C-alpha cells in the first residue's frame, strides 16, 4: 500500500484490469487501465504501476491538450519579485527546480490574462530566524507568528504581500507533530536522486502553489466570496502547480505523470477521505486535509469537461464582484454547484474503486 506523506489524507471492488505500455492499452475491459508511472525526479525512477479509470485518462489528456500551447520562459524573473534567499538555500537543487516551476506558472497565468504589477517579497530559507528577520523588514507579522506558531513549510502571508518557503520543513518534517530544530536547519539537503519521488514532487511545487493563492487574491483585490469552497480554493492551487510542472519539464515528462504522483501516489487519500465533495466546502480539522485531494480531482474535471482554464479564470474573476460564489458558478458553467459536486463525487468514487484494485 502507499505510504502517506505530508498531509495524510473506499471501496474495494475487484474488476478486470488492463496494462498500458507506452501510451497504448494491451486490452480494455471494465473501463479501467493499469499504466506505468516513471517519475522524472527522485527514487524510484520507474516501474510504478497505477490503475486509472478511462474517464480519468480522458480528463488528463484534455488538460494536456490545453497546456501544450503554453511556452515556458526559464531565463528571467519578473521585476515585481523581490527575492530574499538565505545563503544556505542559494545552491539548492530543489530551489532551482521550484523556481523553474514558478516561472512556468507565471507564463501560463499571463497567457490566460492574469498578471499583476504588485510587488511581492519571496523569502526562501532554511532557518526560521532568517524568515522572521525578513518579514520584520517589510513590516509583515503573520497571524501564525503572533500566535507563536512557526511557518513550517510554505505560506502566502500578510494579505499575500510575501510568500515564505521554509525548505527545512519540506525536507525533514513528516507529520504535523514534528517540530523545527537547529539540528534540522543545519542538516544537509537530501540529494534529489535518493529522495522519494513523491517528496521531491511536493517540494518543487510548494512555491507555485502559494503563488496561485496570491495571484488569485490579487486579481479580485481580495474580494473572495465567503462561500467559495475550500475544495476549489486548494484544488485550483494544486492543479495550477501541477500544470506548471508539466510545462516546466515538458522535455522529460507530461501532465499525466505529475497528476499521478501528486493525486494518486502521494497519499492514501482514497482510503482516508470519504463522502461527497460537498463535505469539503469548508475546511475543518475533521477532514484530514482532504480538500487538497478531492479538490484537485474535481478541478481537473472542471478544466476537462467544462471549458478549460479560460472558463476557470472567468469564474474566479467574476467571483470578486460581490455576489455569492454559487450564483457565479451557475452563471459561468450553466449548472448549479450542487449538480457539479454530485457529478464530481461520482467521478472521484470511480477513481477510488480503480485505486483499490491494485492492492
């Protein structure tokens, strides 16, 4: 069985399976395929079998078709980014890859009509003392720090004035009970080649995830409706970070690979998360962070079947106009939020069934 990583987030049905090699299925029975996953970074690098539904394969292919037109830019930063990089991070392989993912995401957003001239401070560190000093220098005191809680991994803070990436947390914390320490902050960064491929993928996507939250807030001047579902908010950030990885590393991988790593292999959410997508409109402690898994799968379905990235951008832009999110959703997509959540829940349940088949 999969090992839960990071946010650890049910059905067991035996159905016929097929094997897909080099993109072509040997056979096709029961609407389910087994596909070979070859992660581009970390270990293991090949030989991972994942069971997918035919619908899931179609969704992923449609998203890949949408992003094929985007051309990444790797050789420049936008002037609005003010980098504050701790010396211990300057040569980090993880930082180099995550920065490339961020550049790709900026390009995708700008192609979709989203950009900002707002100045953003990006703090990338290994020590919490460095993070606190740099935040103080821009008069930013996040609520978590006021409450005595450290910034453990990634966060967009102070009304998205700053993005913080604490690589010590990404490298070494494995549960919510773990704590930062001087020993961890001075420990050498694990080599990419010997780090679990799922951890590498999470670590290089954190910056893009937080950037998505920030720019989504800026385009509506912070007027995000109170009834916007948590599953959509986190799902959108996860999917855009996944698209960014597919664009950034198009020469060696594709969207399906990053989809499978993050949304099918990173956690055992299929057995720990249950119920309807509607359950995850509001984030609560009792849901084990399941909005980070149900959400992206549902957002992928929206992108594939309901108008793509352009329609999603329209939805989020219109939601800043002071009307309820549910009304905006119906106006943009022509169906109610309840109707979509019912369809998405059925789609998710079929994925849960397919995942159970390989155990």
